[in-house]
C-alpha cells in the first residue's frame, strides 16, 4: 500500500492525515452531531468522544508503552511522504483506534451519522499505512483497540437523571 503512488491518493490522503491529527475530524463530527442532532446527536457525540478517549488511553497510554515497535523503513515509502512520521512506537495505530472507537460508538445512537463517519474512518486507516507511519498489523491492532473501547463505552449504562424535585432532596 505504501507503493500506491496515484494522483488521487496523493491529493486525498494528506488532508485526511491533517484532519486526523489530534482527533480534529472526530471533535468536529461530535460538535456537529451535538449542535444539529438534538438529543440523539448529543447522545451519539458523547458516546463517540468517550470511546475515542478510552481508545487513545488504551493505544497511546498503554499499548505503545508496552510494545516498542519501529516505524516501517523509509526506503519502503517510494512517494517520499515519510518526513512527518512520529517517533513513538508504531504499534498500535492510535489514529485508527480513535477513528474506529468514535465511529462504532456513535453508530448505535445515530446510524446515519455512524455511516457518514465510516468514510473518514476507513480513509484514516488507509492513510496510516500509505504514509508509512504504520504497518498494516498496527492499523488492524488499532482497529481492535477502537472496537474494544467502543464496546466498553456502550456496555456502561448512562447515568440516570433524578426525577424532578429529587435533586434538592438529595442535597440536604
């Protein structure tokens, strides 16, 4: 995949990488959902952001610390897009973990939004291999971390609202 040197890929994938840096695309999606999706949008956005945070903690805070794997060699990347690669461990892909976690956690609350998010999610995974930042197995592991994070977040029941008037009785 790193050898895929098409004009289409060279135009599309660098902006995908910039959007995925610091999870900007997922924060923008969450804000859009929360602002325009009513209660369902807020629920989907909250699930997505929470799952994304769990995925980043698991991938960047735990797995990358346990598995010190070098990035693919620069000579494997014929299109020269290897200058911006991170110095951290290659395993797993934190970008992919965040993308999968956000998308998968969002989908049950708002399937249409989840389907829309699936497009950039797939592009992020492709871009991480194409740019030489990750091996395909790093991306697969990142996807597994993202799926796990989404499942954990979806398994935890949301906090229940207190009935009207109950909050004042609980305070004292």
